[in-house]
């Protein structure tokens, strides 16, 4: 039997067959819809479930948390329809689509910025031009492991020609081999863009941007892009890491802060008491610092990127203090090693 899928705010309906997933029906009829893994692991195809009969296939909690599901969020790639169905895009007012590209890039720089984080800069040699929205990610295939692409968020602004990625090198994973197996001049295959945790330029409220570890990459892209476009909205950037040796890109962040009075940067150390630079550091969990600063987040737009525990805790805090759930845009970063231990198959941006 044929049913229809309605998207709130869109006059076009999409026909779908019994048992077909929402995402499959959308793509089959050429309707733009953000997606990536199509297997319930990445969370890119999240949408709001409004009405109708659906059956949800198995998915990973990395992609959709119990809290999100309780608020009516589903994964389009895991939702089979069995009646007419109505959904809403999580950010229907600013849904973006970019041409999908597969590019050959060349390593222009590979620099350690902490004891376990590398900054990778790539120049595009063929397959471009590459367009994306700040906060999105790409799949990278390294020459020493071309059969196993990994997802990493762009740290550069979309108008910058050199692609920048911040990669935490984890022993036992592909990222842990970067120092010994990748050099300047090597070719890296890049495909994308992917992801829905991107900058919403039309929102007029203050921004709270919370980064944990290499979650700074998409947060850097979002904040720098918003400032470059002349936003005067207050922006509160929180960068949480374990200790002083994990802090990176501080010089750039402070330079942005001096140049733009509407930006306030907080660096938060979770494992070090009595930080080495009085006044420059906060102590405790990054969510504790955020909680101490704001009794309410009503009217805010939030961007979160980093370890899943941090993203979940920040989401819970923001919702409890009045932010609209659809104004939270988040990427939780799992390494391939972590995902393998949980019997999943897709590496989230890191």
C-alpha cells in the first residue's frame, strides 16, 4: 500500500510504500534530506516525529539518545512507515544542502598541537569546488588505510581554501598511525559534506558554544564564521579539556576575543586544581562552568561538540534551563576504537 510523508512547512508530500523508511522514500523521490551512514549510527538524519504509524528499526544510542527519543526525535533511516506520516525537520528554517564531492587533496601541514592532537591541513587538488556550512564534517581516507574512511569536522571557515582538521591520535586506531604513516605531500581522499550540527545564521539570540577536546574543530568553524559574517550576537565559547597539556589553539581564540567584543572565551580544566595562569582558566567540568554563568538559556542557540558524556550533560542542562530542543545542535564524537567496543561500525566526527 502507498502512504504519504508530509514535512511540516513543506507543501510537497512524498509517497512511500509499506515498510519503507522515511529516508529511503525521501531520497527515492529526490527530496533533499540530510543523511550520512543510513544505518542508525551517525544521527545525521534526525527529525521530529509528529503523527502516523511507524516502526523503528534498531539504532545506536550514539546516534539518538533516550532523552531525544522521549522528546519525539527519530532517525529517518530507521523509521519504517505503516500509515500516512508527518515529520518536521529539526531546523526547517535553515535546511542546507551542498553538492556531494569526492576530492583528491594533498597534505599541506601535519602539526602536533598537544601531546595527542594533530592539526591536519589539506589543499584541494581535484574534485572541487567544495562548499559546506560551518559545523559540518567530511570523510577522510588516508593512503595507509584507504579502505576505512573516518569522519572529521572541518575547523576552517567555509570561505577558506585550505581544509583544516583536528585529529586526536588514539592508540589502536587509524588516527594513532598519523604521525608515523602520513607526511606532507601525501594524498588524502576527502568526501562530503555531512552533518546537521551547522551554523544557523538566521537565529537572532545569543550563542553558547561548548567544545570538549577536538570538538573545538567544528565549534571553531561555527564561531569564526559567525564573527566573520559580522554577527553582533553575544557568543559564549566554552572549551573544556582535562589538563593544561590538552589546551590548544588558545592564541587564535584570544585573538578573536580581542577583535570581537561580543565573544567571550572560557577555557575549563576538569582534572587540574590551581590552574597555572590565574584568571585564564576555570576549574571543574565544562558543564559546571556553563551552569554557574547562566540561570536561563531561553532564546539561546547552542552548539555542542565533543565526548558523548559531555554532549549529553550539556543538552540536559540547557533543556532544563529553558532552551528550545530544536535550538540545540550537537555532534558527539566517538573514536573507532570506542565504537568497536560497543559493536557499532561508524566513527563519528573527531
